[in-house]
C-alpha cells in the first residue's frame, strides 16, 4: 500500500470510529413534556394486611434483551417500620406489586418477583441505602402502552444537566409528572449529588423517579435529599446488579 492509500485508510478508520460513537437522541427528547411517552410510574404494593397506594415512583428499563421494572430500595425503610421487615426481602405476607402512571391506572404493569431479593442484606438507614438504592423486578407480562427507558452507562459529569421526571406527593395536577431540571455538582460513583435549577418545583415524594440526560437516556434514580443537594443513584450500581444476577445487557459507552 502506498503512502497516499495508507493515509486515506487511516482517515476513513477515524471517521468510522467517530460515527460509531455518535449518540442517537431519543425521538421524543426534544418534544414538549405532554408529548413524551409514559415512563414515569408509581407503585401499588399489597401485603396480606396492608396495601400501599401511589407510594414513591418507579419506571421500566430496556436492557437491550429484556424489560425490567425499577423502584427505590429505601421503600424498605417504610416496610421495616410498619411491617417489621429486617432485610431486602418482601417476606411471606407480600401479595403483589403493580406499577402504573399516576394519571392512568389502566396502564398497569404487574410484577413477577424481586430480582435482587437478599435475606442477608440488612435494610439499615438511608446513609447506607443511598449507595445501593435500586430494586429490580421481573415483569409478569409486558404492557406496550408503557415506555422502557434505554440506559446510559457512562457516568454523569460535574456540571452536566439532567432531568428528574416523576410524581410529586404535593403536586395538585396529576395530568403529567413533575419535571425537575438538575445540575450534577459531585459524582461519587454509585450515586451523585445535584442542585435544582428550578425554584417552582416540589420534589417531596419523588423518590424512585427516573433521571434522564438531554438525549432521553436513563442516568439515575431519585434517591433523596441531603441539605440542599439532591442524591441520585447512578446506573453504575444498576450494572453491578445486572452482573451479580446474570442479567444480559448491551453495554455501550453512551
């Protein structure tokens, strides 16, 4: 191969690599919020003597090979206090777990079982739960009216803008979920801290909401609040769960 042909081949290779790493934005990401697909869900959880209605938030994820359901693990703090549970295990009084958009219960999806059940994992307090604040479920059946989010596996960067979409406990209009614009201020791996860039929102009760980037990809889960900073569980811990429980997923750098 002569020098000119070699140079052309190198340029072509570089161009191909750049094209292959280009992130494809979700088609709905630039549309008005009311035109977005239904991915912000809430929970109805039934035990033999207690039913929790519209508690916390949840969503579906697309692993590339399957659809799973996700909510926040610190819900177990409620179960510990009210039902006496001690570990990440729903126990023998558990009956069912459903997820649905708060504004349309006809779009309910029924869950089959808790994937990361662990009778040896203590519930503990929020300071330790925030590091591992994901619970994963298999679906009993698919619901094509609900939209599973694609996952971004690369870490959120300091100063990056992300968006929490979920149902607030204090919102008076349930037509659409609350939309909160956030900025990452520090990333600690399994979770990151954010500050809100909006003053007219009421985030109380949005735990378990999905957090997406500008392209519409899942980057985290709303975990809680520490002072003025929001705590967001990152997809790094989610992939740890995928690896631990042999869940197939299509890893990419986006």
